[in-house]
C-alpha cells in the first residue's frame, strides 16, 4: 500500500506546486506557447530539446504558435489526466490514455465547430475518420492519420525457410498456416524455440476483434445477423487460436517460460516473429538489423474499427480558452499540411538527424537513430511526413500511403458496430474487478502456457460471479439503441 | 543526582524539542497535512484540468459514500486474497521474531569476533537488494530450461519442474525468500538490545550456576521482552498490508501462481494499474489502515494485560 500512498502524496505535492506556478500562459505578446504532452513510446529522445527549438522557429514564423513538447510514459499521462493537471494538448488513443473514457468524462475540448471554422484544411484532410473522434455526435479530438487498420503479420527468416528449406513464404497466410514453418525449424534445432514470444504475447493478437472492454468484452468482425457484444470466451476464432498456441507450446515451439519473460525483442535468433504494420511496410525487413533476410506474411486484417482508427489522436484540454484551442488546431493543421515542417518533429534536424534520399524518402543518420528516434505517430500526422527508408539502398515507396489507404477502401474489414463506444464509468467497479480477474490468467493464455479448455471455464465462472452479465446487458442495450439511431 | 531546578528542566526540554523539530515538521507535512486526502475514498474524483486539488476534490467531486469500496467485494477471490495476506503475515510475524532473536543470541555468545562479524554481514546483505533483483536471481535458479535447480534435477535423473507454473512449492519459496532477506536486518535490532543488557546480570547468573540456556531463558529473553512486544505490536498493525515486491516481483507475476501469491496489495495493484482511479486506491488503502489501526490498538491492549510494562 506504500506505493499507493506515495502516488497520492506525489499528486498532492504536484497539484499544490502547480497551483502556485503560472499555468502556461503566453510567452510573449505575439506567440502562443502550448504545453503538448505526448506518449514517449518507451523513452524520451535525447535531442528532443534541440529539435523542438528548430520546429518552434518555423512554426512561430508561420502561425505564431510554439510548443513545449513533453514525452511522457502511459502512467505519467494517466496520472496527469486523473489529477487534473493543466496541459493544452495531449496524446490520446484507444491504447494509451483512453480517448473514449476521457472524452465521455468531459476532459477534452469540444472542437466540432472550431475545427471547421479555424482550420478547414485540417478538417478536410481527416475526412471520414472524424467519426472515431465523436462522442454523442460531437468531436473531441483530432485523429492522427496513420495506418488506420490493423494488419498482423508473421516476420520470417527467409534465408532459412526459403533458402535452406525450400519452403515458400506467401504474401498472405492464415494464423494456423505458420505451423509447418515452426515444425521444420524445431526439427532442425530441437533445443531452440522458433516462435518469438514474451509475456505480452504475439504482437496485436487481439486485433481481429473489436474490443469494447479491452480485452474482455469484444465484438467479432464476422458476426452474421445481429451485432452484439460478447465475452471473449464466446468467440470461437479466439478460442481456436488459444488452443493452437497451447498446442505449439506443448510441441516446444514456444519458450517454456514465455509467460514470465519480459521481452523477447533483443534475441535476434528467432526465425518467426510477429508484428503489426501495414502492407508495404519495410521497417521489419532490413537485413542489416537482423543478420538475415526477412519476409513478412500478413495473416490478419486490415481490420478497421473505432479502436483501430483511434490508434493516435490529439486531445485538447477542456480548460483551454478558445484562442488556445484554435492555436492547437492550427499547429496540428500545419503538421498535416506542411511536409517539410512535419519532418522536423518526425525525424529531427535535416543534415544532423536525417537526410532526404533521391526518391524523396528519408534516411535517419546515426545521430538521428541514436538521439531522435521517435515514432511518427507521437508527433502528428504520419501520412503527411516523408516515408522512411531503413537504409540508403533498401528504399521504401515514397507514396506508400496512397496504396495503403486504397487497400483500406477495397479490402478493409469494417466493424459492424459503426463507431460505437461505451462509457465504462457507470460500471467501473465491476470492470475493475473483471480486469483483475483477467490479469490472473492473461499472460499464460496468450503465450499458450495454459490449456484454454481448462482455464477459460474457470475465468468464466469467476467473471460471472463478479457480474459480467450486468456489464454485457448494459453495453448491448446501449449498442442496440445506437444502431437503431443509425450509428454516427 | 542533584534535583533539577525548574528553569533547567524547561531549558532541557527546549533543546530536546528543537532536536525533534525536523522530524515533527516532516510528520506534519507528510503524514498529517495530506490526511484530508482520506476524502478521496468517499468521493467520485472528477477533476477539472487546471483547477487546484482542493477545488477539484471538494467542490467538483461528488460524495459517493461507500461505493468506492465495492470493487473490493466484487472479486470472488476475496476470501482467498484475505487468507493469503493473513497467512503470510502471521507466519512472518512468528519467523520475524523467533529467528532474529535466536540468531542475535547465538551471535553475541560467539567469541570469535571475525566469525560473528562475517555472519552479520552475510545475513544483513540481502536486505539491501531490491525485490526486482531478488526476483531475477531466483529466476536464475528456477528457470525451466536454464535454471540451476532444474540442471541439478536433471543431473540426478529427475524430470525438470516448471517452477513458475507449480503453485504448490511457492508458499515455501516465498517464506524462505522473505526470511533470507529480512532476518539479518531485524537481528541487528535485537543484537543492540542484547548489548544493552546489564552484564552483571549474566555474571551473577553464572555465579548461581546457570548454564548457557538458563542464561538465555532467565536473563536474555526477559530483558528483550519490551523490544519484542514493541515490534510485535507494530507488525500487527500492518497485518493487512503486504510486501508488494515479494508477492508481485519475486514470482514474476506468473499467472499460475496467483492462488498462493495474490495478497491485498497485489490485487489492488492489478485491479487499478490500468485505471488510475485514485478514489479506489484511496478506498483500499483506507481500509487497510483502518483495520491495521484497530488491530494495533487491540494487540496493545492484550499485551498490556499480559505484562503491564511492555505495551506502547
């Protein structure tokens, strides 16, 4: 309990101090300085200060807005939101700093009218994706255009599988199709484990479900007649995958201690890894990174739902006045329309951190790779930034996004829930208990360590005792009303 | 001694007060001032960004009575969680007193200073390791493939054990780990108390023909009595709290082990990690403190009944 009281004390101290200090007012007369807190994706880039300074010079001149950009961890952002600290703009999404929860709680500025009035170019560029930022028909955040659908893929050592074993790696396969590859490797190397796995499970292993209460209550994409939220154990596809994983675990394709291993990222010997990206993504395939050639094979997706579209967003603080809120929007607009400016926050300072290659893509220089290696979604529009090539010779397609977005329109598997979101605050005590129950089993389930046919009935029994039916009824009656209204 | 004059006493008190001032300021700042935060436990905390905490807590948040406590009751595992918490704490209560006292007595009786110093150092050292490191050291022994214990089992022709999936061993493993880590440190406290015992008591006991065990039984233990009672009463106060590191980090949060490793703190952490709900955490912590406080007062009364001088 000491931990909790320490946290409480920290908040108290933080707030008392924040109360005294000047809550982020304008720096000088003409420039508005915004406090923008973004997700740090693990670490703060070392050269962040320099890069932000360079970006501020440009943006001050162009729109009279500068930013004080902070990279913070999920826990810090959650704490900041829960304690009512002041900020202007914050990273929010369906997986870090939950957008739906915060927007329903009234923490974000309603930008429905402002965005159309002040920043028509931004409004136009986001287009149909505004829907995922709506709660009760009002817009509370700016979706950052990136890969909007989830595509899950296997990343295979093609030198081994294609070169040595003569197996073919297709562009698409099903989840179960990976089995012969695992078996072939295990036969050659009985002491090794072919499938990279740690306690967080395979990358994006739940992406093929729309998650209403992550990861317990879901809506499968392929529901035939009635669209309904169901508990995860009623989803046959998921259960089938858990069974397969358990089979692979027993066959020795997965490390016996996978459920307690923190990360399998550093061990590069695994011939089969998993990843979530988009068609044409080449970041996984640089042979210089791995020591062998890598081929990806997509097994899921692209699944497009409210959850996947909310992969990265910017929320504006409800305590902002209209001027500051408009400044936030203008800044986001500049990031979405001015490629050269966008590349500064995305890749750093040209010549120091990155350089442009002849085909228009970007190559990170060693200083950039070490000292400013951020993910694009952390700092604004991904689509408007230049595409990165992983080496000078291994080039990416500079126009990859057009093909990706076309792919969403043509092959995308769309959610039938039509952008439904659920405000968990009414049933928070039950959901909290459910999360605690789930966390007693999750790591062993997703790594294949435990037998789903034994464990899942147990989870079900406990969750039913904790009142999951009450939550399901609540969600489904809301969902029904929402769909009857014609969705968004 | 010459009787103090009034002025002297006052001056002496003032000096002592001055010396304890920093501690008192610390207590007021960090223990009494934040007490208003207890209100968190009975409020649905809905802050408005940019407002001060007091406004957010008292004006912007609704009173919800005992609603914040309901998530604790929602878990069907609660009886087991409470059982685990009490089970380990009661065992630690006993081992945390018997073993250090025994060790302290033995060490003070050892004549070789080098041996005694060596044993002290070796037993105190683990106390300074963090639980995370202890957890990974243990993993080095118990890992399924590369662990030392399984290497040994295989060497003797036994099958390897999946330790992190076998809950039956873990009550013992956790208790042994806790003993290994804390015994040395508590021992130091008792050694100090033993050194303070008047040597002439032992001398007269020896003259009366007392052997080693008689001296322990009739001199050392009675002299240690107040120290033991104080430590006992204090540990009873935290009977619903548990060492989060021991129960979460050491078993590496392994799912299979949760029936034997889940204590109240672990449950609260797991339930609230993703939610960052201060009201719930405050409720849980309030409950622990209240139960602890009641038990502490009870224990104190009982101890006082048994021996008038040993209470607090």
